[in-house]
C-alpha cells in the first residue's frame, strides 16, 4: 500500500508571548506589580480576572481595564506610571526569534501571528520588537474578538488566510492552546525551547536560511 503524502506546509501560525517574546501581562508580572505599587494582590487578581477577558478581545481599552482593576480608587501613582511598568515587562526570546528570522529569510510559506493580546499591548510589542519584519498578518484576539483555545479562533485564522488546516502548523507554549488547534486539524508544535522548535519545524519540512541567505533544510538528526 502506498504511503499517504504529507501536505507541504503552506502557513505557520505563531504565538507571540511565551515563544518569541515574554508574556505581555502574566502572573509573574502581576505579582511584581503588586509588590512595586503596594497593591492587595488577591483583590487585584479578582479584578484582573473580571476585566482582562474583555480587554483581550477588544471590548474595552487598556485604560478601561486598568480603571476596573487598579484605578477604581485613588492611587499614589499615575495611570502612565502603571502602563510604563506593564510595557517594560516585555522582552525578546532571542534564540526563538533567531529561528523565526531564519524561517522568514527562507520564505516559502505564510507567517502569521496568532495570539491572545489586548490592543495597546499588542501594538506596543509589534512596534517595539519589529514583528512586522516576520509576520504578514497579525491575527490577534483583540482584532478577531476571539481567544485561544476557542476552536473558532483557529478556524477564523484559517479562513482569513485561505489555508487548509493540514497544510498549517500552529506553535504555542501553552498546551490548551495547542490542543485547540489540533482539534480543528492543524499540525501543532508545543513550544519548549528554540532547539526543540527548530527540530520540529525541520521535521515538518520547513526551510531555514543561513546568515549568508542560503536556503537550506536543517538536519534535525
């Protein structure tokens, strides 16, 4: 019996926070915010959980989220002070970004960001880390009004890009998000580190470009 041909990969959908960059506003960042600004951590988390989903899907602005989570009472610091702290928590995962840059330089398939992020943080991170040099389209929760791991966000991403799930790969550091993509038929990579990412992309047939611009397939053996 002939082996079933594996479809050529036509699109890579990348999570941003936890893969290419640190997470934009995660538990560690909120813990540090509580210490730095003298917040009641338990109360902050309750208010965060009530407001943040609306922020991530674009129903409220960052200022409105902070009004609900922090500035519902007078504070000895300003809104701008707190937003500057939030933005400062973002940094690049250099080894993973290098993998992304090599895939970008090689060409051959669509590169799209597929992430959960509020609009202002999303815009800041795109500009600050020049993510437009890699991604053709940003399919962020704040634009789509949907969040991972809802299956609808993966289907919407495939519809927008006109890609079939079997010719697509989704990359994310969070297992529930990976499982959501798998349920709609996408190939998936549960990100652990840059070396593991490179190896799994290679096994999918994804090409890389050397520093000299030479397109090559990476040997994962």
